[in-house]
């Protein structure tokens, strides 16, 4: 998940978030659609500067504000994509956007999670090319994990489910990737108090060095200080304004680029990882 990022799916916030009702989408008081669009542009510039090609999902004025968080509706494997099923009801139509994008790009689709199964991409963490960890919580259920295991089993991938805490309630979003961001194959940024204990044991057994995110910054950001996008090993993009977490990554040998994201990431509970769906890393 930290190999050099070559191609990535994104969707512009300018139109997708225009006119979004803050309460309906569970956005915070800092949400501002215009500023969110500008901050999304800043992220896109950093992604492009990293050498990755952005494949833009068509913006057709469908009012799907959360569709800018392209990490969640699909999962990419070495053999093709899996179309997932969203745990947030307002986001369910987004999966069709991803299916259409993969058809346009000529990327095969291996399968699709069907109701009542639910899996969101933010709950999926690759431990290696043949091992996927999936968080079981308010957005991803056991039925979805089983369906995903059945699909990926056909290409030799083993799927393990790990229980997540409720944390701030059913309406809030705690994904597995809310508490871990890979920085390199052997390095990850974590907030260990919310890591499932068996998952922590698996990470340490694999010799992965765990960099602890600052607890106060994690709380102040609703977890977004930990939502970090690797564009290549030890080169990452992070939300600005969290100097202790940034310093911890730098002390571990990482180069950290930041962008202002209060109106987009902090207000809408989705960071730079959530705003991107890498479709090619090599």
C-alpha cells in the first residue's frame, strides 16, 4: 500500500459538494463547499507532483457529496477491482460510479459485494500481496467480509476480519484505516489505543515498525491526523496543522507534504487516503 503510486481515481469536490446539506451528510460546522473545492485542488496538485496520474471520475451533478472520498466504493487487487457495498446509505450509488470508471479504463472487475453485505475500502488494509486485513465495524459487516473472502480466494488472497470499537457512535466513521496508515512495507503510522489487539499482534509479528500518532492531535482531528497517503515508501501526503504527528513520521525517515484541509478533511471526516483510490502501484 506504500509502493510508488502511478494511477489513482479521484473526483473533484467543486461540483460534488456544491449545495451539500451539512447535517444530512454528517459534516462538521467547519464545512464550506467552496473552500473544500480549493483544498481538494491543492491535494490533487500534490498527487500530480508525486508522479501519479489522476483518472477523474466524471462529475455529472448527481449530488453525491461523499463521492469525493473515492477510497471506499471499490478495492484494487493485482488482478482487477472489486466493487464494494457502502455502509452509509447515502453513499450506496457511488459504487456504480466506480464500476463505470473501471469499464471505461479497461480494468476487469472480479466481483461485487451484494446486500446485505457491506464493505468499505477504508476498512481494508493489505498486509502483503496475498493477505488482506478488514475491519469489522459500523461500515463493514461479517456478510460483506465473507463475500470479499470468497471473491479474493479465487486469486489466492486470504482475508482476515478484525473487530473495531464503536468509538464515537454509529453515525461517526471509524474505519480500520482510521487507526493505521502504511508508510512503507515495514513502517506504519498508528493510533494503538484503538487498534484491534490481534491486528496489533499481527503487525508486530511481521516486524512492522509502528510510529505512534500524537494522542491529542488524533482527538482534536477526529482521527484525521492519522489519515496519511503514501505516494511512495516514506513519502507521504498529510493534513496540515498536526506538527507532532508530522514530526514523528519525519523522525522515522519520512518526507511529509501537507495541505490545508479544515473545510474538507476535518469537517467531512475523510483525509488524503480517503480522497484517493490508487489503482496502480508498482
